[in-house]
C-alpha cells in the first residue's frame, strides 16, 4: 500500500510549478483569454519541449510513455494557474487516435501532437448535450469512395484551432448493445467542416459549435472499426475525465491557498479575519473538499493506469465529487475575500468560472452520481 | 502509488478471515446487544472472554512491541485485522480504550516498572481502562479542568468529578488528568495519573443517554489517595501526555470505522430496496439514488484518506492533525446516513424497539439517536475545524 507520489513524480511537480509560475502568469492568462486562439505557438512549443504534450503516449509514437498518475501531477499544476489553451482538447483528440486508430493513423498524428506541430480536438457532444450514444444524431453515410458527414456538434473544445478533429458520427441505428457510432478524422480546412468559436463564461476554455455540412471524407478517414467507436470512446472519456478532475483539484487547491493567505492578513475589527471561526470553519470545509477530491482523483488515476475492474466507478466518483467540490471551494473563496473577490481585477473569478465550465464537461455531479448508482447495482 | 497488498499481507488477511470464521461465537449480538441494553455483568464477561480469545490467537496489539506483549507488526496488518473483523461482523474488543490509548501512551511515557505492570494486562483484558478527561466545565476546553490533586507525602489526594466516561462502570483503571499546580499556566499544571478505580472514594454513577441506555458515566473523586508511582510522564506534564493519548485515540478509533460505515451503508441500501414510497421502491427513486450514491462516494473518501494516513505511518511519519479530517468526514457521512435511514423508513421511523411494526426491530432508531453523539465525542466538529484551520491551514487563533 502506497498512496503517495514517487520521487520522479514529485520532481515533475516541482518543475511544472516553476515552469507555469514563469510562463503562465495571471497577465499571460488574461491576454490569452481575450484572444480567439487561447494559446501562442511559443508557449505550445515550450510545452512540447518539456515532453508534456506526449506524456501519456507510447514512446513508439513519440510520447514519453508515462501514465495517468503522472499526468495527474501535471494537470494539477496546470489547474493551479488556470492554464488556457487546447491541452485538454488535444489530449482528447490524441487519446481517440490512440485508442481507436490504426498503427498508420497513430504514426501519422501522435508524434506530431507530441512535438507540438499539430493540435487535435474531439467533436462528440451535440445540442442534446449528452455524453453518450443516444445523444449523437450526426450521421456518416457511405459513399462510392468514402463517407458523407452531416450534423451539428456543440460544446467542442478548441475545434477552431485543431489541425485534426475526431468526429463521432452515427453509422447505424442506436440499438441495445449496438450503439452504432463510428469515429472519423477530419483535417482542418476540409470543405463543409465549419467550427465556430462561441462566447463562453469561462474565457480560458474555448468552446465551439461545429457544423458538418455534407462533409466528404475518404474511406481512410474512418478511425477504428465501423460502428465500433463506443468502446474506445468510453476509455477516452474515462481517461480524459481523470485528467480534468486533476486539473480541478489543482485549481481548488490554489483557491484554498489564496483564501487562507488572505484570511491571515486581512484585518477586520482589529483581528485577522482568519481568527474568526465563521471564516476558519469555512476554510476547514474547503480543505476537506479539496482533500477528498484529491483522494478520489488519485485513486481513479491509479485505477485507469492499472485497468482495475472498478475504474469506471472510480472515475465517476471522482468527477461527481470534484464537480461539487471545485464549485463550492471557488464560491467560498469569493465569499471569504469579500468585495475584492467579486472584481475583474482579482484572479478568483477565473477559478470560479473554470469550476463552472469543468463541472459540465464530461458530465456533472448529478450525471456521475447516477452512474455510480448504476455501477453499484442500485 | 500502489493499492495492492504484498503476498504476506494477503496471507495475513486469509489467516485472520479463516480464524474469525471458526471462532466468532454464534448469536453473540443477542448476548451483548452491542451495548444497547442496560449493562449486564454476563454481557461484559462475554466480551472479556472474547478479547482474551483474540489475544491468545495473537490478534490484539499487533503494532505493539513484542516485549510488551504485542507482535511488532505494521499498521497495515492492524488495518487488515480491523477490516476483517468488521466484515465478519465480529464483536469489537471491550478494552478498546486500553489497547488503543492507555497502552501506547504508557509504552511511550512509562517508567520501566509501569511498562512491566500495565500493557500485558491491557491486551489480555485482565484490566479494562477508561478515560478521565472531560468534566462538567471542561469539554472542548479541556485545559480548564478542575479536578484537583494535592500532595500528601508519597500520595496525591484527588477531589473532583469527571463526566461522559465510557466504560467507567466496568473499568479497573482510568487515564486521569488532574490539576497538580493551580498557580501554573493552565496547560502546565496538569498531571496524568494511572488511577485504580477500586480505591476508596471513587464513585461511578451511570448516565442515561438520548437513546435511553446508560453507556457512559459520571465519576466522582472524594479524597482518593493515589501513590506518586502512578504518575505517567512526570509531574505537571499531563497536557503533553494527554495529547499523545488523543492522537492515538483518533488512530485507534479510525481503524475499521470506514468498513463499519460501509456495512451500515449496505444495510441502508437493503432497507431502501424493501421500502416503498408512494408505490415506488425507493432504490428506483431518482432523488434517493442521488443521495445513496453520494453516501457511497463519501464512504470511499474515508477509505482513501485512511490509505493516505497508512502510507504516512508506514514511512515512519507520526499521524498529525490530518486525523481531524477523517473524524469530520466520518461524522458527517455517518450522521447523513442515519438521517437517510429515517427518511427511507418514513412514518415507520417513529416506531422503536418493542413494536411489531418497527422496521428491523427498531435497530435504526437506536443507531440514528446514537449518531448524534458522533459530532461531540472524541473532539467536537467545531474543535476539529479549529484544529484544521489553525494547525493545517495556519490560520491565527481567535
């Protein structure tokens, strides 16, 4: 039994913290969130040089070959600084290629994703806003020499800057035990593929509508088996959810630290506000939220790395808890800061908004609690 | 990060499991009623015998050094033992305060004579211990305790009162905190005594609780003469020694707590499968499913927190204020669970033991009422939050 991080993982944490403190300051975050891309080539190249863009891809595809416990460490550090940019989107697209793709497709894309030459996205959800097979109405119909895709995707992370987008489309009716979904790789600039950036509450996270207007693709665009996307997609979703939970833990931890530091120095009625139990006890509640979210996330990361039978349950528990916890913690952070916490100038709103966008990415707490209920055979 | 057990630990688990299967007395709960009945001598004799049986099999005091009757094993084996005992629904040991708190504190602070005299009898349950800390005017603010000890030759004369003293009515010894220097700053004038409960002047009076049962007591001291050799850890050093005991308390009571919580949750789910509300089985009610799932998640949180604490212990680190987090999570989850049991029973939740209409003979009504004490005993939730705020987050004292 060892519920802790290794020396190498602690080193990764230390170097990531230093890197982001230098390269991803509040000023930088605020510049990026005002711009459509949300990332600069320079920053993206630096992430690649650190090996972080290919951290979890096998070495044969240009990755570092590490696991999700390692990625958890990195994502916590990204969450601490509310890092903008298409890291999560590219991870989603990359994992879809890794889980579903042929050796050729993996060789074509993963090394380029790992070295920062290309970015990826995954277009799954639609106006139905469901992360499951029933929510997919977009169709892919066979043509003489390939496929014809039509439909509208919504809540797609960073598709507007992706070099390649993995699109989930229906190739058969949704029946019990046969959801009928397939994955397709759509390169940037394909005629009829129209991503549109949407204004979002969390400006550090870029969401798109993607209209597929009779998009014609060659037969080689099919990613994995026809009608066989559900199994790889559930693995992608499990892993990406762990990564997101880790990022949420990092953000919540940072809010707790900001709030605690402020409560030590802010004086009211001649005493630091942190000496009042009304403040102290709420801070203690924040800590419990953060620690529980971490425990569940760390276990889920280990569970997906080790492929243990209860990994899906572990992931749903983590996301259910982290969704509530980050929201509660960031709201408490604003409350305990008082008026300054409500300003644009203070960074708290960045975390508060990130908590809200993360809450509804990959399913909210209610969604995952129901999954937990199913998985424990309730 | 690794949640798997070593082959030796797996083997230990198998050994414990097999032994428990053979040795747990049938129908024990009817003979004991988990302290829910008026104390009966035969029930306590049964529990004494049970601990002795466990001890003879080598399953009490696993982490204690061999020279004091323990086995010198790690906290991992201790955790496995508690998990298996909970899963097998085995009776808990009676001398839990002695084994979990008094013994380790004596081993840490005792003189050679004290270490020879006490620990072995604690493990074998020959001497049962209780904890004399709280007083009518000193609960959360323990350092304001007023029980006095005045020196008279080789003896100290004790006068005062303790309260909420679990097991005092069957105890042989008490971990007693008394004020020995009324002029010193309040944390500096307290001494830790190993008190013989049979000394003249000690009176134990049972207290009837919210459940209707007398589980704990008031203890009165009227000119009780204690020999100075019964001081533990030095004169006026009682605060330090007492805190060590409390640290072990959270550890000792923490083991197995999560598994017991999980067993209670399994029971609650079974209850929800049987009960209906407006014609629908409760496990099919979406709101109920949400609440049960959240309880499941919270229960797992406690498991992982325990795993993190064990990791620290195995690396030789001392359990710190993090134990307060575990206490808080356990309390909140357990109370929520008990509230939900009442919600599931609906109007039937009003009926208690003695009615044929009572659900499951009214056992949930007892555990529901008993759970109100959880956020008070062993340090109130408010005190735990102060500890977290001040000692983990570094916030200033009020």
